[in-house]
């Protein structure tokens, strides 16, 4: 359930960088054509492109698979974020709750989300619900822990200001607690999204749910390297797009930080 | 009282386990899906006895460690290079941005294809997963060496080698161990995930098999053990990070 | 009846005596300055007056009623203004917090905020974030928020300590003017003796190193200089000079006595 948060950076800032990447692709082309690495493992770039085109075209399944994986990821992530923020806020504002619950939270933190799959399978079988529940549970922790931290780490001065103004608990959460925790919450949500994608893919592999995870597993088993690579490319695109968009949202919401 | 404070972290999990135990014994009584914690404990002891605990744990930790080693070695090497050479950093930008977003799990089928099942496949995926954080954090650590320290090195007339060894490297070490701690966590998570998804070895696989054989006690025993191992490994890594930070003069 | 009265107030924290039994009264409309060396307990005295800290012995009474917790009637200006403002709200938003806490009707809020900002001279900066403002301006935002509370008592804890000399002088005059215009009662803590004499109707000096059995209150001197005061002429006024010498001598004496 731990992963590195990404900082979205502007692309193509230097032509040289693009040329280096093109050179790597050229290396790929050479390696596959010259047979340095067997074409069973390393398809040619054109073959990959063909598989991508065919798969994304009207008759192909890659488009629907990509959509399925993306939706699964988003669904789980949104659910996880809502639960994580709600529970995190409740635990975060109460020092007593934190004292009793924090150690347990710290124990669950390093637990791999996918480790809960056998348990989920035992309870829910090999179903979409199983995958969604593990995704949501796994993706909840980064947000929950970040929210708890965000609420617990309110500047002592702001706590006193709240007392001086006699803010009620609810007003405090709304005007001070939540905004103060927002940077932490957003960072947690970014981690969450990464976890969400990973667990969705693993879930699709294990539970044979339609999606990119299952697609690349089947492609590997059938030795269809180009289809495998096409799937990997698409998963990279999902990862890239979701992180970039979240990065924009984060910057927009935290405008006051850069001023 | 000191004893109650020492016990405080345990109240919640104990209560939860007790509730779970009571629920399964009294309400459910017989289930293929779940087992009471007491049964899981018994199963756990059985796993120690027949040696499967040691075997599986050794496999998972071993593959995680080896994958981490490769990922760290390559990541730190590239990270130092990109950190010291602005040109290299700029030229590598697009390639890094294109390759990094690929989730490590997407490479499981590829690793399976190339290496078949076993140790090498898992090491490969773990190495890929840990390479990126080590690369980026090392690069960050190197570029963020205090400009003032670099000015001092110029004023003192240090050679490039002296500068790297006496200033840059020591300045980075603390942050490198923070990166390492993070990567240790990732390595373990990815290793277990690979075992659950595909690789028929290790703790993750043992847990899957237990579930498929409708042995919930053993499944839960593995789940608990994976949690304990993860916690212990993370705690050790954190301890190491703190020791290094103190030695390198961090204020604590 | 006096507005605020200290009746043998003593404060112990962490096994140490922070303030020895202190008694004095503050009348409506008075500007009382509290001075003393570091560690004499003047900040703690102020916090006890506002209810942020409870007295270990004795009572603080406001309108004859014991003070046990903060109230919106008593506004508090903190020294570390950066930490007392909400970084994610604009100047206007920060002032609004006081009105929101008091439950002021939305329709009235804008007008009241504008009037208070005009009083502190920040009307042109209403939509800026605290991070975009200088130290003096940030402190004025805090003062504006306190004014928006429409308090009867204003507590100021070394409000200008973190500012440069020129800004400090400007703000001293501004606060003096505001206090007169609004008819506020002020308790003002400072380490700067001249500031205390310049602003106050009365100067209370506390002893260094509070110890049980030795009252913290060392001296209480009225300042017989007419208002409005002026940075240049007041500081050459004979009464000002007498008081100044008096207080400095006392500190020196206390210093020698302690060593």
C-alpha cells in the first residue's frame, strides 16, 4: 500500500530529451529486428503499434478493456477517498481516538493491499465486487493516514485562535481542520490512485475480470508479445494521464501555497 | 499508570480479535471462508512446525531483497549521474516520464513470459518497481545539496572528486536512507503481489493456496504473518534510517 | 466595577512557578501595559486573562465573573501572526472567520469586513493571501480580525516584537488610534519599556524569576501623559523621561539583586 507520489511535470521541455527517447525506441527496433532478444519476448515496435491500432479500433477489445480498468480504478479510488477522509477526520481531531487507534493503523499501513485478496475471494468469490472491495480498502489507507496526520498537525496557534473565537467542533473542522489537512489529503489521494490502479490490475488478473490486467495475462500465456506490449503501453497511459490530471487539480486547489 | 499506557495500543486490536473470535465461534460456527483467530494461531504454529513458514518467508524476503539490490544499485547510479549532470537530467526527462508511469504489476505477465515462474521473475518486477523511486529520490538528494556548501567547496578549492566525496555524498546519505526505507516497503509489497498474482512461490502464494483449499485458518495465519513481517521490515528500515541520520548529524 | 480583575492569581506549570500571586484591576477604557524581563510570566498572565490558561491559584474575574475559558468578548492578538492567520484564506477571508464564528448574517458580513479593513488600512489588499503580505501587514490582518469580533477587551501579546522599528512605530500609533476610536480596553504585553510608556495609561512591571511567596507584581505606575500621543514630542515629555528612568533603574536594581 506504499508507492511514490508523482509530481506532474511539463513534458517536451527540451527537444534533446525527445531525441534521446526516440533513440531508445530506435534501439528497441534494432534489438527486435536483429533478433538480439527473441521476438517471442520483445515484439517489434511496429507490431506493438499494429496491435494497439487493431485493439483500439471499432472491432478490437482494447478500448473497452482500457475503459473497464480505468473505471474500476476510479470507482475504487473515489470510494476509498471518501471513506478515508471521513474516517481520517473523525480519528484525526480526537487525540484520544488517535492514541488508541494509531498503533493499529501503523500496523496496517505496510500491509500489501493485494494480500487481502484471498480473504476477499473467500467472502465474495471471484467477482467484480471482490475486486472493487479490495481496491477500495487498499486505496483507503494512504488517504486515511494522510487525513489523520493533516488533522493532527494543526498549528497550536490556530487551535488557540479557534478557542478564542469559540468555534464549535463542526465549524473548526470546516474552517480550519479540513483546509489545513487538504495538502496532506491530496498527497494521500495521489498515492491512493497509484494503489488503486495496481490493485485493479491484479484483481483483474486473479478474478478474470474483463480489463487490461486480464488481457495482458492472457496475451502472455498465449505468447502474443505484441498484444502484451500494447496492453502495457495502455496501462502506462492510464497511469500517466491520471497522475497528470490529479497534479493539475492539486495545483489548482492549493493555489495559496505557491503565492 | 505506566502499564496502562504501555497496553494502550493493544486495546483496540485485542477487542477486535475477541469480537471476531466470538462472532465466528458463536454465530457462524462453521465456515469455509473464515476462521476464528484461535484457529489461525493453531494453523500458524503448524506452519512453523512443518517448515513451510520459513521456506515461504525466505523466498519472499529473498526475492524482495535481491530485486531491491538491483533496483537500488541502478537507481542510485543513474540518480547520482542525473543529479550531478544537469544535461543528463534534461536529456533523460522524456524517457523517464514515458517509462515511469507503467505500473510494476503490468510487467508481471512479461516477466512470466521471459523467465517463467520462480525467483528471477519476481526479482525482475521488484527491481523495476524499486528502480524509479531510488532514481528520483537520489537525483533529488544530489541536486538539493545546499548551494552554500558547494560555494564553500569552491572557495576551498576542492577538486571534483573531493567535492563529490567530501561534500555531495555525505550531504546525500541521510536522504538516501530515507529513499531506501521507502523502497524496502515497495519491494516487499511488490514481491507479495507478484506471488498472489502469478508466482507459485512465497508467502503470497501460500496464502492463495490456503484459500483455494478452503482452509481459512491457514489463510488467515498467512495474512497475519505477512502483516507482521511487513511491519517488522519497515520498522527495521526506519531504525536504520534514523541511525544513519543521527550519525550524519541530523538534529534529533 | 472594574472590567477585569486579577485576585492573587498564581500559575504553576510543569512543576515550575510561572507567575506568583498577582493582583490588580483594569477599568473600562484603560490601556494597561505589562512589562518585565524574559521568564517573568507576562505572556502567561495575558493568557490567563483571556482564558487560554487557567490560574492554579486565585481568580481572574471579568465583570465579577470568574474567567475559565476564552470568550469572543476577549480578542487575542498573537505575536507570531504568521501562525495565527489561515494561510489558505485571503485577507478578507481571514477577517470573515471572526464573523462566521459569531454567526453574523451573511448579508452583513461583507460590509463589516470592508469597514474593519479600512480602519487598519488594508482595504487595497483584501484579496491577497497572507504569504503575499509583509510582516506588518499580516499583523494588521490579525488586528482586523480581532476588531471584527467587536470585543470589549483586547489582549496583545508582544504584537510588534517581530517587526522592524519603523513598522513598529506606525503600528503603535495605529493601535493607539483604533483603541481610542473603538473605546476598547487593552492589556498589552511588551518587553519594550518605551513602547509600554508610550502606549499605556498604566504600566505594570513584573519581577524576574517568579518564586512562591514573592509576588510577581513589582511596580505599577500610572502614565500621566495626555492623549493623543506623538512619537516625537511624547518621547521628550518630562513625565515620559521620568518614568523611563524609573523603570530602567528598577530593572537594573532587580538585575543586580538577582545576581
